[in-house]
């Protein structure tokens, strides 16, 4: 009653005090108390029971000493010989008393004669022979993975059959970051165990945990018991799909065909069931260009090519792919697919030309930079490595200045007059296989410098001008070519002034400064000036100015502007002649003499006898070219005693000019002519003598002139042979005087040697003379006569002349004859 009201440590103290008082009382009443630890071995000494009961050892057998026990009396036995109480068999306190705090074996010792009954109480002391024991070897605990930290989950504790400190249990939990062990103890209740969640669970990371719970008692030695805690984490859709790679890498050549597999994605979801079923798709931020080039299979995760790839446009693609599970709510994850496009040699090199020094002067120094050339190739690697070269045979070269940059520089001297511009072809070739190439043209214009003087086609020109030209007439055009360009080739002309006789050259001719036209400022007279030789200068407009000269030989051609002039008495009045009637045919009555100041055909005279009045046939004739008046037949009485002959002297000009000579012929008998001739004899002899003197002087003069001519020709030939030959087929010669035959009135003839160009082969120097032959209209008798008139030695070939030359004597053969 009292103990029921008391609780806690106070009640325990009172109970112990009561037990001590009871033991003292029992000791006083003859009850023995022994103690022994459980599990003692057989024969273990408990106590000297006989001695303690005051019995003699010898009396034990006779008095029938025996030990009786209510429960388990066989556990203890008494040795009757020595009166010792010993352990007879194994004592298990837990089997005897369970979890009772007090456990004793009660013995009744009976002795007969006299009968005595003794009570012996053997206390069985507990030893720590029982470990803590859990109900099972494993405890299964199911926890959802979304439980919050701090949640508690109860556990079943262990039981220890021992008592006291041997049954005081201490629990420990194997190490884990997720749980801690919580033990709650009260005075009235046993310990309660629980697991407290310290860290959020992740089924996908740790689907289950296996922990070891250990219970250790307080005995000496300590005993322990364990139990396995099998913690299963229940799934919720808290995991997004997880790719096996954060970045997938693939390489494709840019010529990859459609349908080619790029890569296969692999994504797993740690969740279970529909929470772990994954669907693939492109991310929302994937550009349309990627969607046009690639597609992804939503189930298998295969990415394939569906469009054309071009390395030069896009070298790589970064594709974001999304994996979404089918949980509620669905969860997703992303990965990246990096597709690298590999280059093939599908792009030709490109050239960009930047001109710097164009046009370039022809005297530019070597290594002058003309242009910069930039080359590029959209390909990569060796496919984009470009080398440049130039077309051959150009005076330039390429110099590499920097990566993919070249300089086009001058390598050889330039000459604009040889090549005015160059089309430089630059070839760029890449290192691919097969190699691709491209070309670019650089037009290099060579700028002119004044390094060429004006030049004439010939050093000397021969010009033929008819006399009596109108003032200011254009007689020739000089043309000088300058190989330079622009102002360096702008040629101006001027006369090289000199004196022509008493007058200046500029009073005769002028030259137009720009056109080079040469004008005759006044009418020219062949009879006064046959040859006008001068120089024209041509100079360009360059700085400094360059120039050259050309020689013009202007031959004044004769025109028929002079009528024949009669010599002697015929020039003033009629000539009277006496002719005997007895003379025969062919008798020369007289000779009409005439000269013409012109030359050539214009001075070639012919004589005609004008028919007499009445139409009667005249017995006289006149030589066509000799002018000799002769009798054609025998005279008779029918012929008039006085004949008036009218001789027409005509040149061969166009138009022909004429003069008329009158010859009065008196027909007399032979006796009369002798008388008439006496008074005149003395005068005739005198005139004949004077004529002979004149002829002698003329012959001497002709011979002197001929000798001088031969000497001049020989000297000229020697100089020509020693000098370098002139270019071209028309090198003009200089005019000289030559001797003509003495046919006709030679003293008034003009003799010249002129250079004749045929246009084919070298020029020929010919001695031209008029044939004394008659025209085809004359009869045979007239052809036998000697022609008389002016002869013209001319090599003039001009479209304005229509002279009918009858024969040509090669001057070369004439030179040989003189040698």
C-alpha cells in the first residue's frame, strides 16, 4: 500500500531497506542464505551447509540428511561427506526467474532423528549471459522520397533477458547521412526508437538503404544484438530524364547525303513506370536553319540529316535537344549535339586585286609595286591553302608580303613603244585534291615618257611640183611619227631656215605646224629654179622636247609656157633664098632653127610646112625634126618663080605652142644664081667661119662638162658603195647635170638626173633621152632624117606627168663604159 503510493527513486530506497531488515530477521530464525552466479559450472562451491546448520558431518548420513526443493531441486546438491552445497547442474537465472529482479532457489534441508527442517535460500545472481535480441533479423521500412527532413519513422527495439545493468541497452545506428537514431526514455515506459530523416531522399540516387541497428547492454562484458534496417525509397516523378552525355559530338562532311545518321541520343529517367518514359524533341530555341537540316526521332533519339550542309556557310551546328518524361507533371532535361561540318574542296580560290601604281611609267624602277593581290579560299586546311602564279613572259613578278597577300612588282624594264599595256593573268590554285583554281586579270597600262624623237619614214623626200603653181598651193605633206603617246607624241613642224640665193627659204615655202603640209608661197618657175632643197624639222611636245629633220627635194617640173623661138634671121623677118631650077630632089634650100625655153617634150620641136594657097603641090618639104627645107622633086617651068614657104615650128607640150618662120624662095636659072651668090660670098664665108668658132667652143665646153660629170659620177659611186645602204626602195638622189647628144638646139635644153622609184626592188638610176625616131605617122623617108630638138634627161615619175619616154639607158652601163 505504501509502495504503491510512492514512485521513483524514493520507493526503491524504501524497498531495499525492508529487504535488509527481513534478512536480519531470517538469520536470527535459522534460515541460510547463499548466493551463486548463474551459469556456474558443475561442482561449483555454494556453501558449507552442514556446518552452517550446526550439524556434524558424521550425523548427516545417519540422520538421513537430504535436500528438497520445490523447483529445480536438482540444480544444487549436498556432498554428505563434507557437508558442502555445490552446483549440480546448469543454473539459468532467466529460465528460473525470467525478468524478475530477484531470483532465488529455495531449498528445504530435512534431517531426521530428530526431525529438523531447515530453509536454505540460494540467490542466483545474474550475469550478462544474454545479448539484446531483436524480433527479427530485418526490419523493412518504406519511405516516400518526397518526405521532408525531420520526419520520424518508428523502430522496434531489442529485448535483453538479463536484468539490471545487464539489460540496460544502448542503441547505435550505422553511419548514414540520411538518418539519425532517436531514443526516448521515461520512468514508466521502455525506450522508444525512431529514425529521423536528416536529408532529403532521392530514389533515383539511393533507391534503398541498408542500415545496421545495434543494441548493446550494460553488462561486463558487453553483449550486443543487431538488426538490419531495409529502407525502401518510394518513387515520385521528381526526376527529369538524364542524358548519358551532356554534349554529343559528330562530324559530317559537307557533301553528306540526306538521311545520314548523325548520332543516337540516349536519355534515361531514374523514375519508374510512365515517370521514366522519355520523348525526344528539339529545344524551343532551335533555329529554323537547324530544323531544315536535321530531324530527331522522338522515340529512338536518332538525329539524321535532312538538308544540304555547307561548310563555308556554317562550320558547325549546336543543336539543343530536349528529353521529356510522361510523368505528372512532366519533367524534362536538355543536352547539346555539336555537329562539326568537315570541309571538302568544293570552293575555288577568290582573288581581289587592288591597283596602286597604274598606269606605270615606262621608266619606273624595278620592284615598283603595281598592285596588291589578296587571295582567299572558303575551304579550310590544305583545301584553303592558295598559291599564286603569273602567266609567263610578262615583266612582272609576285612577292608574298603576308599570309594570303601578294604584291605585283616590276621585274624587268618597260618600253611602252614595244608594249603599251599588259594583261597580267594571276592564277590562284588551292592545295586540294583535285586542285581548284581561279584567275584574275590585271590590266597594266604603261605610261609614256618622252624617250622617242619624231621620225620620218624616209630621211629624204623627192617632190615634183609643176611650175606656175598658184600661190599657197599645197605641194607636199610631211609626216613624222612619234612612238610616244599623248603630248609626247604631239608633233609640230617647222622649216629649217636657210638662204636660197638672195632670198630666205621662208619666202618660197612654208609648213603648217600641226598638219605638216608644205605650201608654195609663190609661183615657181622651172626656168629659174629647177630644184629647191630644204629641211623640215619635227619636234614633239614632251619635256624635254625631242626632234628630227627630213630633207625635201622639190623639183620644179616644166610646163609648156614658152613658145618656140626662131634663131637667126628667121626670128625677125622672112628669109630669102635663091634656088636654081636645075637642082635635084633632096637639095637643101635652107634650115629653120628654133629653140624652146621649156624642157623635155615641151622643148621637143617639130617642123611642118604649111600648105600653099590654092592647094597646089609644093616642091618643097621641111624635115620634121631638123627644120631643113629641101626640094622634093625636080623643078619645072610650072613652078612659080617665087615661092613663099610658111614653116610652122611646134613643140610637143600640152597644149602645143607654135612659131612661124617665112622662107622666100626664088627659082632662078643656074647662071643667075652664080651672079647672085658672088656679092654674098664674102659675108657667107665670114658667117661660116664665125659659126665654126662657136662650134669649137661648144665642143670644148661639152667635153669639159662631160669629164666633170664622169669624175662626179665616179666619186658619187665610191661614196655610195662605202656608205651604209639606206632603208627602203626609194632613196632620193641629188640632181646633177649630164650631157645630152647634140641633136637639136641642145644649148637651151635642161638636163637632170632624177631618182626613179618603181616601188619594187632597189631604185634604178636611168639616163633618159628622147629617141630621134619619128612618130608612126611619118613615112619611111622622113624616119631616116636626124631629129633635132631639146632633149631632157629626167627620171621623174609622177602621176601628173604623161611623158612618152622612148628608151631608157641604164646609167650603170654608162658608168662601166666610162671606166
